[in-house]
């Protein structure tokens, strides 16, 4: 019999509970029908037979083919057994005990000492009735016995029971319970296995490592349950897109998805083997990015999620499993740094970049304690009077050797490191202190705004920490505003309403930042005790050339005023934009035309000069 190289562990029942056929998913499928479906799926299993009598394997094959099984690997050379096991990784082994050169006992011993083969079930075939022989086989790890000559009905029954038990065990050990995809353990074993086969066959392997961009914000906004729902939807989209990309690999049609894994959190991996060029993996990466472009539906909201994908290849980038994985992860991190929603191939430059990032992470952890963080203040102007009546506090990092580090470079890093909570609390304290200091120095009272992160807002002690900042600084609460994005407010509406009311009762102003880019509507925001909306700068950038943007801005201003909310326009950079906003009745503006972010001393001087001129 010809050797058949195949790995079909994922075809066993229970291995992928979400990959049923249309009939299997019908709600009216009774238990009997479901059981029969599982039996049919068992028949896709890879069955290996080792017996020094070719006639025996021919007979076993005939019996099993009659029962519907079809995927066989057989050899009459026991000396080849271990190599063949490693190459095919079967679902079950039918093993003769008494063979010359290498006995079944020897094969059992080698399998149970082998990292990859020790869990493969073995049904022993023996004509011996000696109890010691059977006991020895059991001690070496045999799963079951069949007496020779084999009875066809008994063979089919014992094989079915063995495969059913294996499918259940595989589901627990090798599959992610949330998405049904292979887990990290199976991924690492498959990677080992495919690299070994690639080396033997002189082939190439591409490893795609995928992380979801800003997934932590989803968890912060919608909670862990919302994050889990999204991960399941992402997994389904990934499977569908990868199924459609089989043509770049030598995998059998429809099987490329079996090398997709969830490694934990928001990270997934995909192995492509037998490809002509590692660069071909870009076709799959682009298809994945395209598949995730459409919005996801989460608790009645539309949520947009993008991927960053790193690609590393065997043998050009690495020949060892752990190094190949490291290169792919580094490439993914590089893709995130380069703007997200893209893919990057590994290069040596990425190693240097990763080292730089690691160094920056370590330095960022110490930045607050070392006094390297500071606030800059961007003025907010009343559009009717032209006076500066407020400021937004913006975080800056004054690095001892790099100088001023751009916010878009260190704030996402701060979020990943879990530092945004304590740093956000410091920002509120510092903004309150500085505003009170300006007032004490004779500056006309203005309202200072501080941005609040999702992680910070969800802390149990957020309201009490806010109260402490006001008490310590002595600032009147009416001169403090908190800016929250739509996603933060909408994430856990019932809990958030209570917290917002508690803050509102302190006298603090509540504002929705970047309005128009999130998940909500003005009508829904009526449920929250808000004071103002800040229109996202993207609507102003092309307002004279894009009539849709102009209409949206005008509608937001009108509806907000109807609801008793004031409106602040962000990103005011031209006189035309300023004139448009004044004409439409926008209350306040903020942007480079009005004033750039600057240190506290410069802001106070600018504020005094500007308001004096206006007066």
C-alpha cells in the first residue's frame, strides 16, 4: 500500500464545534442525527497500520473501507514506523506486537517517550492469549486490544470508541474553548512538525502573526464579555477569508484554515506550508485585512477593528521554531508602529526597532517618577466673543536624551503597559493644580479639560480620586472638564450613567470627545448627564470641498443645542473654517489657528495677551 501523508486531527468530532455543515447546524437536529453526524466525521481520521504481514493490513483496510474510512497509512517495515509516525501524525495507530527487527513493544516505548507521539492512541493487534503480553503492552501505553484474526464488527466498534475519546481529549487539550480554533499548544506542535517536513522536502513555510489593533479599548469599553464576543466574530471572519486563499499553498482545497490558531488574547497565527515564495503570504495578509474591514456588531453597536500582521519565513528568516516565532511577532509590532491595519515582513531592521521599543518601555515605566512627564495646554476660544475661556491639557514626555517624544509614539505604549491609569490620575491632579495656580496669579478663571482613558474611567475609585484632586488643589469644580470618548461612555451604559451622575453632582463639566467617530448617536446620548460635544477634527479638514461634512457639522450643532449641549469644534486651522463655525452657531473652537499646545508659562502669557487684545 502506498504511504499517504496527511494530518487530519481537526476533522474529528468535537475538534471544531463551530465548523458544522448546514445540516449539522439546524436547530431541529435530534440527538440521534447529531450522533450519526459525529460518526461520519470520524471517518475522516488518519489511520496508520504497522504489521509485518501485508495481507493483514490489506484485510484491515478492506474492513474499514466498507465502514466508510478512507485515509490510511500502512507499512510492513517496522523499522520505518517511527519516521512514518512523525511524518503523518495519525489519529490512531493499529500496531502488531510480534514483528522482527523492531517489535510493537519497541515502537510503543519510543512513542510514549516522544513529545509529539506520546498521546497518539494505539490499538494493539495480537494473536497471543498470554496475559503477560497484554499487561506489558498496557504498561507501555497501549490504548486497546484486538485479537487476531480480527473480527470486522469489533474492529469498527473499537476504532470508533478510540477516535471518539481522542476527539474529546483533543478538544480539551488542543483547542481554544472560546473560538474553537487550535490553541497555542497545538500551534507550537504543528509549527515543529511543518518545519521538520519543510526541511526534509526542501520547502518553504510562512508564519503570519496577527494582533488586533487597540483591542484593549474594546475590553475597556464593552467589558471582557464584549471582547469575547468580538473575538469569536473575528475568528469566523479569519476562517472564511483563509478558506478563500488556499490557492497560494499546496494544502488540499479547503484545508488551509486548519493551520489557523488563536494564541491567546487578541493574537492569532497562520501557517502556510509548501508555498513557492514566502512573499506570496502577502496575498493572504491582504485578504485578511479586507475581511476585517466591515464593521462588527457588538451589543447593538457597530465596532471597527483592524489587524496588524507580521510575516516571517522559513528558511530565509529563521530555521528554528522559537526564532521564527520571534521574528513574526517583531514584524507584527513593527506593523503596529507603522500605522496599524497593515502587514510587514520581517527584516533585520525590525530587530533594532524592537530593541529600541523595549528600551523605551523600560524608560517609560520610570518617566512619571523621574518627573519627565508634563502637560501642555491648547487654548479653547469662545467663537462669539473671541476670548480664550478654556484649555485642553495634553500629555508630553520630555525624554532626557531623546527630547520631546511625540504622544502618538508613547501613549499607545503606555496603554499596552497598563500605565495609562496612574498617569491619567496624575494628569487630572496636575491640571487642577495648574489651573488653581493661574487663578492665584491673577489670570481670569478658565475651564481646564483633561482626557480620561477607558482604563482610568473603569477604575472603582475613579470618582473618589477625582474628588481628591479637586480637594488637594482647591480648584472650584466648575473650572474642570473631563473629556471622554463615545466608546467609553457607551461601553457599560448602566454603570457609566451612575458614575457620570456622581461626577456631575460634584459640579464638574462632562464632554464627549471626538464626537462622530464612535458608536453612538445624539439621541442616545440624551440618557447621559453631559454638557458638551467636541466635534472631531476630521469633519473640519475638508469642510468647504465636502458638502457632506459641512452638513454633518451643521446637523450636530443644531441637534446638540436642541438637547441643551454646547459644541466645541476641534482642528480649526483656517479662517474659512472659523467663519463657517461662527455662521452655524458653534460655541467654541480649538485648533492651531487659535493656538498650539504650549507649556504652562507660555500659555498664561498667550492667554493674557490674547484676551487683552480682544478686550
